[in-house]
C-alpha cells in the first residue's frame, strides 16, 4: 500500500501499521521499517517529530517512533550545535521556509540549505551564531594547569586577553616600517 496522502492514511489501520513497524536508531534519526507492503518501506524520523517523507509530521512512522520511545527504546543522540542532518523546515533566523542547497553541504556542517527570504546568508548567519555560542561557553584558549597539590603551574590564557578591537597597523601593513 502506498501512503502518499492524508486520505490514504485515514483509510488505513494505523494501529496495525505501527505495531508491525520496526524502529532503530540511525545517526541522529530513527529509521522506521514500515514493512514490505508499505511504500516507501523505510522512513527517517527526526527529534522534531517530523518524517523526511512528504507527509512530515502526519506520517505514521512518527507515531511508531513515539510508541517505540514510550516502550523504553533507545534514544537518538542529540545533534551537535550548528550541524544540520537535513535542511530545517523553517529558517532559524527568520522562520521562513527553507530548501536544500547541495553546494553548501559539508561533512562538518551537514546538509546545506537556503532560506526563501534570506537565501544562503541565513545559512551562514545560523552557523556564525552557533560558533558564537560555542566560544562564549568556553573562554579559554589554553586552560590553566593545576598540580594535584593545588599549585598553579600555568595560569591559562583567555580569549579576551589576546583579542582586541584596535588594529596593530591602523594605516595597513607596511613591511618597510
């Protein structure tokens, strides 16, 4: 049976579909096998309770994952800050719709995306914001080193001690000076 519309979902026995579904953790998602009689057979459900198929939050695979977790199933790991396994449904900057942008995809940042209002600029702003949060949470460039007896061997170096607003060469760099 092919589940592509909400009408088809309402006409099927969802309880039976969810009972025969098998759920496992795959990366940051739950992989749901709905059985060979259902098309598509495999669904990926994120922690945002949204399936990657066209049905999104209305997909029966979302219900199967909720039942799996209620029954004590393994939880998917948290997605690292600034990493997007898939394009988000809404832009984290302005809330507008997003679309997949393959040229921005990378191993470190995940799926590339762009916003219909802010284009690729909002993609980069979202990553800059995540970097700002990471830097604010750890002020140390080199943390202090303390011996077991409590003696400070190295006092450490904080970012704000070396980063300044002034430019070392206000007129630009001149190698002859």
